[in-house]
């Protein structure tokens, strides 16, 4: 499971990048640790995991970042991550 070394965490205790991996693994019916190349794409080939993790994390001054969302393709799915940490995975239409 090729994730970044970034330690930022979402409300459930996992980084957003890990939650993306977990959501794809759930769609594929595999354990997140089994989501590795060459069978699966590496997350960093689609998006920078550290940038994704830091995009919506709380600022150093304690203020929340603005609302927003990021969309990107990963492992044949369309992935949407929102500022509240939600990860939505769907088949491309």
C-alpha cells in the first residue's frame, strides 16, 4: 500500500489518503494492505497523498480550512474527497 509518510489524520484517526485507499479496497473486495502495484495503481500516480492530506487539515492557527472538494481518477474509479473528510468512490460513467 503505497501511501505517503504524512501523519495528518482525519476525524476517524486515519489520513484522508488512507481513507481513499480503504474506499477503493472496499469496492474491490480486498484488504487495504493488498492494494499494491502492479495489480493496482499507486495513489501517488493519481494525486500527491501529502497534498491531499494537508488540503483540508486544520490550519496551524486552529481555524478550519474553507469548504471544498477534490475529484480525481484512481484505480479505474472516480474519487471525490470533500472538506469534511468524506470519500466517495464511484464507477466512471
